[in-house]
């Protein structure tokens, strides 16, 4: 039996004893750990939960739990410019066996998906686009009764579990004073935090050091995975809002150079494209997570309270989509303002150019007149009587053409003015007639002592 390039050749004699089957299974397990084509390319984390609120790190053996125990295996793909086929190779390297090719394809392919593959529930929210972009999100999960396998592109905040020390959020903060040289030091019973640390914490709705309850069942773990995905999207949207607010303040204070730089960098069209990618990810979640809820509702091991939690997450996703739409409208409005400013600058330059053309127009007329190749041009030595009327005829032709052009512009204007005057006259006449009729009816009603009919 030989192992080459991650391939295992098994020669099992089905008519032999059970020892040969056991040796083949042992060789298969050894090949799983020894055949790592890309060491360090992906990050792997494996946990086992006892079902009572405790968890432990375990080896990467891809085995399912027993009884109330359940296992979680997470693969973190690198964010780079690799192709989708390279990501599939990474997953084949760390998940096969026991997973098959159809499992790998269902986890790594682009687009939304939710269905059963080889007896397991598989769902994914993988957006197309360059893997290096911070607006490309990929999260996929394979769920069984006693194990969960997840794949993510890059790091998802709060997704994993790790023992935490003393949290910064549990400290009593203190205002930084000029005498404090360090970013964090205790003063009057509080911890001093610098401004840039506060700004970073304010950009995150869900801090890394916040409470992260340990799941007690597979259904709790599924809700935790989807919850962290929605939280990640929410944090990206919050950062976009803060960035957009800062840009609006810069535009209000900035001048020509800043606006010109933003137009040259195509900052807002790029931001609008990123927002469209983000909307695509949220739309994929709106398609997948309701189907996940429907399929999980039929599982006897999926708790009913976790179904309610999934409904709340779907509602959060829909509200997040509306918020992203508002941000996209703001970006469109800012870009429209910059386009209007650019058009104004172009019009101003054209005005200056028109002013210069007005200055040089009389000079061009004079040079054109005296450059005519006809007789009768004054201050020349043309004495031929047959040509003495040529200059006058050319001037008359120019005057006639000028009058024709002026009439083409004046007649529509005159027609518009006359039509407006006639409309005003008609309205004034009708108003005077109505006023007279009202006065007559008022006087008649007063004489009769009755009421005015309206």
C-alpha cells in the first residue's frame, strides 16, 4: 500500500478477516493527516461541545459527536486573488475524506444555495467577486445532527470560541489627560483609553470581547453562525456610514482641489459599486435563510426557540437591506452634487471662452471683409468700373443673411410672448366676469334676506 500525492490506494480483500479492513481504515486516517498540500494556507479550528455549555478544542479528525456531544469544524480560506478552483483545492485538501466532491462543490460554489446533499443540510451565501475585496462575503455550512462543518472567506468576527482574559469592556473608563503618555493606564480607579481606540470600538456594533454564549445544541450553533454573519454585515454598513459622514464634512469644508481629487479618483462610483455588492450579499441571505428555517423546522433535533431566532435574524437582514439602500441614495446624491459642480465649472470656462470670442469677433470681421476677393473694396487700388459694385453686393448679402438668422430666433420668442399675453388676458377677463356675478348674487341675497349659495 503506497501513499503518493495525497492519493490512497486500498487493496482490501473482502473475503479476508476483519483485521485487513481495520488496517485499511487506519491507513485512511493517517493519509488524512499526512496529505497537506498547502500547509498554512488555510486556518482550521475544531471544537467539541458537551451539550451543557462547555466546549473543548479537539483534533481535526472530522468525526461526529455521540449522544449530546456535537462537533464543529471550521475552515477559513485566505482572502487573496486566488481563483475559485484554488479554494476548492484547499477544501479537498482538508475535508476529503470523508466529504465527497459533491459536498465540496456545494460548499465552495458561488451564489445562494440551500438543500440536502448526501443526507446533510447544506446552505451557502457566497457572493461572486474578487476574493481580496472586503465586500466579498462567503459563508457555507454543512449541518448534521451531531456535527457542523463551516467554510468562510477570511476571518468572521466572533465566529470562533476562545478563552478570554479580563475584558476591556468590563473596565471603568477614564478620560485621557495630557499627562498620560500611554494608551492604557489606570488612573483614579479607571482605565484610560486613547481616542483612536474609542473610534475603532465605535465602528463595531459587536465587539470581539462581548459576551459570546456557548451553544448547547446544533441548532444553537447554526443560529450563532448566521448571527455572526449578519453582525459582520452590520459592522461593514456602520463603517460605511461613518466614512460617508466624514466625506460629507470634508466636502462642506473643502474647495476646488478636494472636489477635483474626488472626481478624478472616482471615489463615489467605486463606493456605489461596493454597495451593490453588499446588497447582493444581503439579497442572497434573504433567499437562503428563510429556506434554512423551513428545512430546519422539520428536524426533530432543531429547537423551536432557535426557529424564532432565525426569524428575527431574517428580519434584521431585511432592515439592513433598507439601510444599505438609504446609503446608496446618499452616495448617488453626493455624486450628483459633484457632477453639477463639475458642469458649473465647465460652463464657467465656456463663458470665459465666449467672452474672448466676443472680443476677437470684430477683428475677425474686419480681416474677413478686407480679405474678400471682390471689386470695390475701399482703400485698395481696384479701379475697374465693372467690379465697383461687388463689395456693396456682398455686404447686402451678409445683411440679408443676418436678418434671416435673427428672425429665426426672434419669431419663436415673439410667438411665446404673444401666446402668454393672450392667456393672461383671457384669465383676467374670466376673473372679472366671475367677480361681477358673485357681487350680483351677494347683493340679491342681501336684499332678499337669504343665504348665498356656494
